C-alpha cells in the first residue's frame, strides 16, 4: 500500500497564514488540494467522479 505524505497541522497553519498575508482569494493547503483544483478546473464532471470513486473505495475497506 502506498503511503501518502500528510500535511502537518503546523504546515497547514503556515500556508493559511501566508495566504492571508498575501490577501489570497483562495488558499489551497497541501499538494492534493492543488491537484484537485487543477483537475476540477480542467474537467469538473470527471474530477467529481474521480473523487466519488476514491471515497467509495476508502469506505469499502
């Protein structure tokens, strides 16, 4: 099974604070959030289907 890197609470807080200091409209924390943002912008329907499939596979464990 692949292990995924998890954003630490400290790192997440720092990214949020940095975004607030930049007056960012959107703050995406973690690589997975950034990837999903790009995928959603390219193809919203497919992105939602991928997310649903992944969530379903996690629930079946």
